[in-house]
C-alpha cells in the first residue's frame, strides 16, 4: 500500500512522480490525500468514509435513540458544504456492534458525499455497501463510471469469417494507425 499526503496532485510533475513510484514499488493499493487544492480542482469535492454520525433516524436500529442535535449538526455541515449523499445499493447499515439480536445496534455511519461540481463530472457514479467481513464496518465501493465498465464473460475469439467482410482490412489499418501503444 502506498499512502501519500501530497499537494498539487493535478500537475504533470506530480503525475510523473506518482507513476514512477507505482512502477518502482508496485503497490496493491494507492491512497492519495491532498492538503492543498487549487484551481478548478478546488471546486471538485467528494468524500467517502466513516462520518461517525447518522443523517436520519432510519439510519439506526437498536441502542439509544438518535441524538437529534448531533444529527442536525451533521446535516447542517453537509448543507453548508453543499455536499449531498450519493446514495447506495446493498445493506442500509454500514456499522454494527456485532452483538446478539437482543443488544444489536446497526447504523449507517459510512457514506459517500459530493458537491454539485463533482456530480457533474461523475453523473453515473454509484456507491455499493459491500458485506461485512472481518470488521464492524462494511467496505464501500465507489464506481465512478459503472456503465462504462465491461467485464467480458468469455475470452476474445477471432472469427475467420471477419476476413471476408468488405471493410475488415480498412478497419484494421485505421485501428492500428489510431492506436496509442505508449505504455510508459
């Protein structure tokens, strides 16, 4: 895992440095935190994680009643920062105290929120609450462009009949000319 608290992550020098680090160390996970945003990037905000507070009384089952003042403060903070919840699929509650049914508490503490500019950049973004494994919190999966993701359910197979198609040779030549093979 590579974790880097960096500034000016939008500039080309940073991208080259990050690419070098990833190529050198081959981390399984890369986490970037940026302490200073500037330019257009300063207006593009999304946050995913444990807010340690519920936004609604339906976000909690069991235990003490929801603290209305804390919930109101949390919602006011979201409004003040122009952040809206991205919604989710999967189980509602992202945290559990892992107790038996009589003393079980479940809450939606983890969420993804974003401002309007971020919504415009990633209109198809979706959040998935994954099943609890090895933790009292469930992992969240944020997909930025789920419609663009394709997972072939079978390997590519070349069909010899394609060779007889009148436009085949032209298509192959154009594709090779337009291809960018720079993998550096």
